[in-house]
C-alpha cells in the first residue's frame, strides 16, 4: 500500500467561513456542529446532511469559546467583551439564515433570541469555562471567566441569575508573576467545586472551594516554559492535560480537596480566612457580589478586594509534581480536547496538523494532515449511552424514534441520525476557514 493510500483523509470538509475558524463544539447529541470564526460568525451545521441550519453574527469580533447548554441553548464568548446565551431549538432554526459567511450579498442575518448577556473581560484571549451549579442550592450553570480588573484572577458567575458568586485569586508560591489566565476548566471533584487555570507564565493550578468564601490550592506547578494555550479534564475528573506555546504536553493530577464545612462548623470557625498563607497551604479568595449589577464591569471595578488567605483545620498538602511531561518537538499545539471515552486526545497545531495522542501513554497515535495552514480548533463528539429520542431532535416530528433499533427498521433519515450520534467524530477548524471532519479510532 502506498504512503498516500495509508494517510488518513477527512470524511467530509465543511466550507463556508471566510475567516479563520477559532472554535468548534458538537451540540444536540452530535447532530449539530457549531463553529465560530474570527469575524464573530457562528455556523450551526447539520451533521446528518453536512449543510448549515443556522448562520448568524454572534459577536463583532473573534469568537473565543462556544458551548451548548442543554439542547435548546448555545453560549458564545467573543472578544467584544460579551458572553451571550442564545435560545436555539430545532424549531428556531427555521427562522434563521442559512447563508454562509462567505456570501456577502445577503442582507443582515437574523439572530436567535438572546436569553442572557454578561459583560466580561476578553483581553486575555481566554475562553470561558462552564459547569453545572450545585443542584440543592441554585442549579443552573456556573461560568468562569477572567476577572475584569485583574486578568490573573477568575470570576465565577451563576446563570440564569447572572450573579457573580466568586472572584478567585490564585497566588504563586514561587513568588513569580503568573501573568494572565489563558485557559480554564470548571468542574465538580468529589462534590467540591474545582477551578483549574493555566497561565501566561506556564503555571497551572487547581483550586477547590473550601468554605466561608475561601478556596484551597491543591495543585500548583510550572512545567511549561511558554504560555499555556489550552487544557482539558478527563471524563472521570481525576486528571487534566495542558498544551502550550512550547512543545510540551503535560498530564496533571486533580487532587481531592477537603470536604466543605457545614453551616454550624463554619459559624464555630470564625478565623477561617484570617490565617496567613504558609509554606504548605495556599488559598485563593472569593467574594459575593450584589445581584442587580453583578454582570457589569462597573460593579467589578467597584467591588474588588484584596485576596484573603484561608485557614484550615489541618495543613493541606499542595501537590507540585505533574504526572507526566512529554516533549513532542512540535511547538504551538492548542485546543487540546479529550474524547468522551477518555482513551485519546487531540490538538490543533500551528503547523497545520491535527495530532492524536493516547491519554494513557501520551504517545502520538496519528497525524492528520489536510489543511495547508495553521489549525486553531478541535472538537470531539460526545458519545454517550444509546438513547430513545424524538424525531423532533432532527426530523421535525413529535413521534418517538428508538435509535437502538436495527438499521433495517429505520428510515434513511433515521439511519443518518444514528450515524451522526454514534460516530466518534473529530472536527478541526483552520485558518483557511474550512472545517475537516474525521472518523478515526
């Protein structure tokens, strides 16, 4: 077999963006792929037919992040200092334009209904991170973004209330400047709210909410010599991976923090946030912001306080050693994404190549070469257990369809839906405005 026959090729190429594609995300059980570009346009692709279902200009400048919130909401984060939650159901798509950004002859495209707008800091080029709220308290969604004033600190907002619940400052025990926050993750680790940050200095840190508005640093390391470009967490939330402007890929632990104190324990421990930071215990700070102006920059400017160290009942050991560091010899890998089964991860390279690695060994498994210019975005389809869904998800009918049925019992459209849902798609966005769609491993 010749080398050209052995080389993998994309299953499909989605063309339509005029400017470089910055972000991509699979939504609605992988039946849609949302892509965002440097001019602020979003294209929602129907993966059953490889055609656009909705196109609109979500921001006046480059899009930094995009994600779904349930099956009926899309979140976009742009460099115009806005984070927007859009209502976008299957039925809403009918009222939107399908004219691609390349087509400049069309009139202004209608926008989906706007549910929420947060005015946020985007000077960092750092995309937002999202995670579910604590169900018994507020539910909804938590969103982390760089702080308005201090770009090394992190604000955590609650949606739909738009209240800023925390401002977290992470000190560097090496006494060096961390630089701006460059990459974020927000998750629950053993029922404890956990924030992961990658910095301009190459430092990475894990902080976990303790109690009384304080945070414990449970991991802090500086393995990268250049800025951290991206990070992603494992499906089990027990480790995370980072890539940077250098050639390193690093696997880090996510240690379990101390359990949250009960209300009675908090009341009995009035000096929780009064103990100076010691050599073995570092802490971030958090503050509550009044609801009415919580999402406005003016309230952020007025409400900043100095970080407050935390006291703990027992000294909390801070892990400082990564699990594994690999020098790939390829600098500038970004948009690191771990597949939903946790077996592989992919990066988008400034050298135009998409590289696929094993999460267990960190060894390179494949190099996907199709784009001629640099790649900026990757996204994996999220493959969960088989579901019984409604045709309304993709076919516009309210009759139930069992996609676990044999192929012979499904219509052509239903087989396309099954293929879209069950394929481990890997999407890659490039500076050329094209999105390649791969089916590997």
